[in-house]
C-alpha cells in the first residue's frame, strides 16, 4: 500500500528509493509501468511522463511505452529471463518488437549491446542459455535488454541484492557509465542506503507506504533527520566498530538503541579460551572436483576444481567466516562438509574422526550434529505442512524425546526462542514474511541441538533491519547453546561482524586465512583488498 506519495525525477538524474520490504517502493515502480492489477488495485493521483498521465493510459499504449521509453531491471534475473531461449535472442526480441532495427542488423546490435554492458566473449554469449552464465552476467544481460531501445527512464529494482560485492560494484559503475553516456534517468530501488548513496543524486526514503524523508544523497546519508533513515544506515554492521547488539528499526523508533561495544580485550579473552580446546572440525587437503563438459568425443576429461586442497581448523564455540566471489567454492565446501557432496580426496575430521569414509547409516546420525541454514528458507520448507510439523519432523526422524507431546512442547519453546509465537505452530510457510521464514529455518536447524551449524548466505536476501535481528538472534543462540558456526556470505561487513576467524577463497583455493579483524585492517592478499574496497561505504 502507498499513501499519497510525491516525488519527481529530472532528466539525466539518478534518484534512489530506499526502504524495507513492504514499504511500497516496488509497488510505486510497478505503478509507473502500469503493471499493477487494475481489478484489485485502487489507483489515485497522477504519474506524469512526457506530459502524459500514465494512470489513465490504455494497456495498448503501455505496451508501446514499456521497453522503448521506460525499461526495468528486476532483482532476480534468472526468473526474469526465459530459460529455454538463448541470451542473445531474448535481447533481439526486444529490438524487433519495437522496430528498432532490421532482422539483418539485429544480431550485430545485440553483440554491440553485450560489449557495452561489458559481458565477456560477447559473440559467444549470444548463444549461451541463462543457466550457463553467472549471476553477474545474467544481470548484465538484463541491463542490455533494458537499454536496448535507449529508454528515457530506467527503473532498477534491487538489481544487485544477491550479487557479490565486487560484481555489485561493477554493476553500479556500469549503470553510472550508461547513464552518463545516454543521458537517461534512473530510478534505483534498494534497501541498502549506503549503496544507494554511492550511485544516486537524490534519495527518497519510504516506510509503511509513506515518504518519511527525501533530499540530496550525500546530505541525507551523512546527516539523516528521521529515525527510520538512521535505522537503515546503522542496522548494517560497521567494519570499523563491533557492537554487541545490532540496532533494528524498532530500536530507533523506540529510542532503545544500545551502543555497547564488544571490546578488543573481551574478544582476545574469548579467543584464548576457544583456541585452547581441541578442534571440533579439521579440514585437511580437501578437494572436490566436478567433471566438465567435453567439446569433442575423444577429448580428455576436463575437471572443474571447485574446492582445491583446502585446509583449516574450526574450534568449539567459534564462528568461522567464509568469503569470496561467486564460483570461488565456498558453498561447495559447506555442502561437502555436510556430506551433501562427496569429497574427491582429503580428510574432514569431525571430533577427530574422518567423516569422508562414513556409510549411509553413519551419515544420517552425523546430520544431527551438523546442520545447515539455507539462503532461501521458503524453498527448503514443505509448503503443504505447518511450520510446527516441519520443526517436529527432524526430531521424530532422529528419535529425540519420548513422545509427540514432549516434542511439541520443545518446538513451542524453540519458536519463542527465535522470536515467534505459539500460534505460529499451525501456520503454513506462505503466511510468513521473509524474516519470519528465516527464523523458522533457524528453529528447524536448532531443534536437533547440533554442534556445528553452516549458515549458507542465510541473511543475504533480507532487509538490513531484519538482517540485524537475525544476526543478533544467531549470536544469542551461540551464547545460549554453545553453537559453532561456519558463516558463508558475499556481504563482507556481515561476515566481519560475525566472525572470529576468516577464510578468503578464490578459485577453489584459500587466498588468505586469519583473525577477521586483522585481515580487514591489513589484508595480505590483493584479492582480499579488492573485496574489502568493494564494500559500499556511502558518499
């Protein structure tokens, strides 16, 4: 819902809209493109574009406008691109539909567009399908589609949310370059105010369907007036200081923000105690290779070295951060430790025993001790069973507690522990918000009382304030239950906040390993330095 909002975008200007999920930012952009369902939506006011009121435009006229004068880049390119059509033909279709070029010249135009958005091997990319390219490359294909007809206005809806910091920085730089070159205006939508302030001239802050603040990006970022704007800036972990508890939007609105710091002395004492123990997990020369595609019948087998001779130790109660760009092997490493992938060679020593040699029955028993929290909890929950039953299920499988009554009491206790209510037991996954579903995923994970939890991009798709709440929850649970975490993420500020030790991966190998704070202060590797310098810091 949006309540009587007013803002404008001038020619050759980049305006940002920021706010959490449900604030109305995406609804506003869909209204501009006439994509809201007219039967279920009550639309009042006006949207003026080239002296036309878009709210009274017929669908036939909108079809001429979309793609040619106003274009949009969506958050998730994989769901926006057709998986059965090559990338080149999808862009070609836009050009032909709007009669921008002839069929003969169209392919050449598409390849030029691919070169403009800095896609590698532009000619080869024309014949690639979406599943054959990386997330950053898919986003560049979407940008090529959006700018194909030289639009006057480009709407970018969360175009970098799920991307690595380096890819994110490249996309932001690309959009800036294209805007300067073509003179188009951009409406940039995000929940990350520091990111928005890097690209935008002006910023509009939305909360619960209202504009709470707007103005010059630099001024607004450095001196926010509204408490909600302050919350968006400060809910994201700082790489300079380590708060004991991250503030949420609610803390700012109720003026209950805690500024208590986790001191260096406290951190050193914790590490001294932690590293005096025997390792809980030890990875020794671990390799995970995949068989690559052959181009010719008699060609030798080609292997993709997803994890290549990786070694490190993890101690009880420690949080080990695992960072690197997409394709570096961090998620494959996590899945191999979980036994979701079989190791090619090397050892995974859990409590001193090599778990790479376990039989299926022993692997099932191990799953109780080692659990995983996935990036998207919705796809990992069964939509047909209630969340209470979903949490009960692993308890039943592993024979925890004597009967269903005891198990249900434990589930209700766990729901309360993760900030949910007893009445949520009988609800289905689709009835919850993204942040609540992530809490359900955490509840399901801790139900088995595991020793080691692998958090695989578990907060990357969440709004900054919801992200802060989930990170606080993970730290509280670690303190209460003595959990040990492997925290995998592309968000380096989040990893730094959570981690004791940091492992930086690059092309399947460990680039750098050591104390998280020490690596951020003085990285030894140019690759790590590049990752850290890519973190959005605002203007």
